[in-house]
């Protein structure tokens, strides 16, 4: 039962492949509070930078309209032209702040995750209209977190706005009979103070919410042991097949080396643990390793060399060193030329002595 439970429960951290697949299908970390913070921050910046010019442009347009109200045509065509002109002037006045808000909304998403093009989120699913699934979502950890987050936001915002507005209550009461031209500067300053406080509070909420959303997303991507094994097989291949292929390669290499031993010049041994077969002919740059092995393979190399009359020289230090630094079909390193030359020279003298 314990093994079966381990296979079904998602207790393992997700692999990078699993995370990349989630992002490709549109399952990304997304905090709405981060988007809200970017938009509110952009609105505050727009109010701070563009409110003067925007208000001046709109005031000029409407002042001219009020001053010449008696000349405004009241027929259908005249009213249409007037509405079009006012619409163009309003759009021109708010175009830059509106563009800033759009860029902030896009930036709020891009800072959380890269652009993802996926239609999977739009695919119809029965779970989206299932009453049971809806009830689960209603009482899920995400829903409860959103509810608690809303209460915290409401409490903090209410407390901060009350703290800022309460000292100004008497001035606010006096604005009823104040000239509108004097009201606007006071309203702008108070609005900036309120929005700056909101941005500061939302920054903390957005950071906390993003960490929570990331943790929730990461938990959703966790894998079971079975999924880990299946992914490993998909990416790395079945371990049994890989072991079989590795064994076949080793067998082919062993056969090729044993076939090369009879053609070698000398076999250097350790005396039984290591063996390395070298081949040298006139015109070669350096002796070539044609076979090497240890333990049973080394013993088999000795037997093959003896059967075919290849000299076997016991030199434990040289055998161990060459076995460690030289691969099959590679020339020996220059630092071992002298030691190998002595062995090959000894073999050549031995061959000449036997020939005589």
C-alpha cells in the first residue's frame, strides 16, 4: 500500500522539463495584484505628470464651448460634428496617459512570465461547467486566499485613507463654497497623497501575493514517482535498453581489441590486473594503443598475445599509467615516449636475437 501511494501522490519536485511544458500550455504564475499595482502606479504617475496639461487642454476646449454655446448649431448634423470634435480633443488630451496605462498593464504581465501563445486555456472542458468542480473551486485554497486577501486590502486601504482624510475633514467641508479654481490644486495634492499611499500598500500586497501564487503554481507542477520514471524514460531512454546497448558496444569493442592484439608489437602488463597492447612500425609518429583492459580482459589479452607470439612485458608502473591516460586508437602521450621506447627497443632486440 505504501508503494502504491508513493506512485500516485505527487510528492517530487518538478523537473525543468515539466515546468517548461506547463508554461507552453499557458499554465504560468500570475498575480492579479501585481497587475493592479502596475496600473495604479501608472495612474499615479500620469496624474502627477500629465494632469496639468491634460486639464488645461480640456479646460480650453470646454471653455470655448461654453463661451460660444449660443452659436452651437442644434440641428442633427451640427451636433454630430460638435460631438466628433469634442471626442477628438478629449482623446488627444488623454492619449498619452491612456497609453501609459496600457503599457503598465502589459508590463505587469510580462514581468511575471514571458509571452505565451497557447489555445489550451480556451479549450472547452466539462470541469468548467461541472457543479462539483465549481464547488471545489469555491472552497479551494485559492478562493480562501483571495477572500482573506480582499479583507486585508479593504482593512488596510480603509485605515490608511481614513488616516489621510481625517486631518483634512474641515478643509473638505469648506470646499463647498470655494472657487473651483482654488479647489483643483488642493484636490490634486490630496489625490496624489492618497494614490501614493495606495501604491505603497499594494506593493507589499503584490509581492506577498506573487510569492503565494508562485508557490501554488509550483505545487501544481509536482510529480509522482511514476511520472518521474516515465519522463526519465522519455528523455534519457529506458535504462534497460541503454544497458543492453552499452553491453553490445562493450562486446564489439572487446572483439575488435582481441582481433588487434595479434597485430600489436608488444603487450605491457601489470602483470595480471592491467594490460595494454601497443603497435609501432617505422614511419609512425608514435606507438599506437590498439587494445587495453583490466582483470579478465587483461588476462584474455595475455593469452591471445602468447598464442600469436606477441611479446608480453611486465612493467606494472607503465601499464597502470598507460591504461589510465591512453584510449584505444590513440597515440601515447609524449611524456611517455622514453619509457615506451625502452620497452619496444627491448622487444626489437629480443626479436633479432631469436631470428639469429
